[in-house]
């Protein structure tokens, strides 16, 4: 194999250990939820999900899962829940 390419492969291996190097600007994904699939988008650091919970609360389990998975790659605005929910108790009630 060409030595230049070997160097790039080694660099990629190092980069893959440093997810904070990556900043996700746009994202569109299908989330396989418990009952049905949901379309999730991240646009200008604002999340959106087509589930009914999101419409009411501006966040949902799908978005929160994404925030956990992609945390190092998100801008501070996109890391935070945009929901008015302040306690996990409130969240538990809302999700039941
Ligand atoms: Zn959702």
C-alpha cells in the first residue's frame, strides 16, 4: 500500500478517538422507537422530532438519546434540552 495512504489511515484511527474534533451542523435520521419510526432533524442547533411528545415538550426520548450519543460533537445549544421541563419527576409524569 502507498505510504501516504498508510499515514492517513493511522491519522484516521487517532481522529476516531477524538469525536470532539467533529461538529455536526445538520442531521436527519430515522429513529426506530418503541412503537414506530420517527424522523429527527438537527438544523442550526435546533432539534426536531415528529413524535407527539416533542410537539408538546420540545424534546423527547428520541432527541435526548441523540444528545447523549452525539454529545461531544454538538454545539452547546444543541446539547441542552430545549424543554421547559425542570425535573425528572415532571418528565416521568409527562411520558406516562
Ligand atoms: Zn421524538
